């Protein structure tokens, strides 16, 4: 497991670590105590990724389109 605090990870880093955690859990090569720690970290990584995705979706939703269908600007974020 990485020592980087999850809150400091960007989406890509968190997702890569989550994939690694899932792989380790699926391999059945990990002792029970380590599996529990991995599961807990994986749950936190999943939660962090979900938050990052929601933030990105909210930013994208703020893009306004002009009459020609092209991006014309951003609405102020209300969140």
C-alpha cells in the first residue's frame, strides 16, 4: 500500500491504487489481517474516486453552450 494520504491523491493515482488493491485481494495471496487493511483502504479509495468524479461532473455541467452548440463560457459554480 502506498503511504500517500488518499486526500492528496488525484483521481488517476487513486484509481490506479484501487486497481492494485483489488488485484491483491483477488489473488488470495494475502493474510487475513492484511486483507482487512487492504479492503479498508480500497473502500476509502473508492469513496475518494467517487467524490473526484462528482466534482468533475459538476464542473462540466457548468459549461454553457452558445447558439452554435460550441462552449461559450462557464456558469458560476453553485456548490
